[in-house]
């Protein structure tokens, strides 16, 4: 969904990729991990398709670390002000212990749906990185290779994405109290 | 030169670097010594670990039935060739 405008096209691309994988498998030389190889077929097809729909944008333009404003992992107002003599920069509004809540609630379907929604709401570059890393279990190195990202940028995207998903969960748990 | 202690606000920005194992040793030591004395930041780090754990539970997101049928059809047609 990063390279094409809508879900129907994305599904088309997924089908083309599947076919491309079936056709290409006999020529697969094992130089890259199989999943990286499949991912390349997928992104190449998506980019080609995206160009045809004239919507293709290179990954890097989704995210320019220089151009983006800083995104604190936790809003500044959660901490004491820097000039607060009692606790400068320390938690003013404290995080709660999630492991004290009943497991049924923590692992409930609705909790997972909240996580899913939070991920879907992320900017595309953050969504891509967090999906590959935390849902699909790719290593940082695999993600850097597949998305042509530097290690640092991969980490920044992951950091911002995880912080937002945590925040979404936190407000969901707070609401339900 | 004395090492200044991290504030909580600084620590939360280093959590990913910490979990990724990419903090230099001195930074890692600062991070861990702050954690030792700060229940709130330990709780924050736990929350982050739990968030990651929950995302791992999502990975088996199932395909919509129609999509699955389409993909299987492509596979069967391809095999016939």
C-alpha cells in the first residue's frame, strides 16, 4: 500500500507478485533470503504499477529525516518542566503498570484491534518499518536492505512508530478503567 | 568529567536504541543506572516491551477469503501450464 493508491490495486499487485514468485522460484539462487527476494519482486511490481497510475513516489520522499519535525515519544507535558526544581524532566503523569491488569483484558481481541488501528494510522514509512520488524519479525538488517534505509533512519522510524502504538494502547487502557 | 544522569524525558527517547542494542557502552550504563532508581521508567520500558509483544500477536492476520481464493486459483492455473 506504500506505492499504490488503493487496496484493489494493492491486491492486484499481490497477485502479480505471487505469480512472479512461482515463475521465478526455479531461478532463485539463494543469494538473498527468500523473503527479501519476494519482497523485492513485490516492491518492483508495486512501483511499476504505481508509475502506471502515476502515483509512484520513492520511499525516501515519504520520509526525509531532516525535513520532519521532532516527534517526542511521550508528550512533553507528561514530564516536569525543565525549570521545575523538584523534578526537571521527570514523570509528572506516571505510566501505569500494564502487567497488573487482567490478562483477559490485555490480550483481548479488542486490544489487538486497537494495535492494528494504531499501526494503520501511522505515516506510510513508519508503518512499513514497524510491520516488517514487529509483526513479520524481520531483523533490522533485512529491513534496511529491503527498504534501502540507513541503520539510523530505520531505528528512528521504528522508534516513532512504536512510541505511537504504545501511546494509543495507553489511552485505550486509560479509557477502559 | 562527571557523567550527568539522564532525565526520564531523555530516557524515553533512547528506549528503541536500548532495545536494539545500539547504545554505546557508556550510554547503556547511564540508561541502566537511571532504570535502577526509577519505577516509572521501568514501567515505561515494560509497556514498550508489551506493545512489541502484542504486535507480534497480530502477525497471523488472515487474508480475506476472496483474496485467498484468488491466490489459490493463480497457483492452480500456474501448475497446469
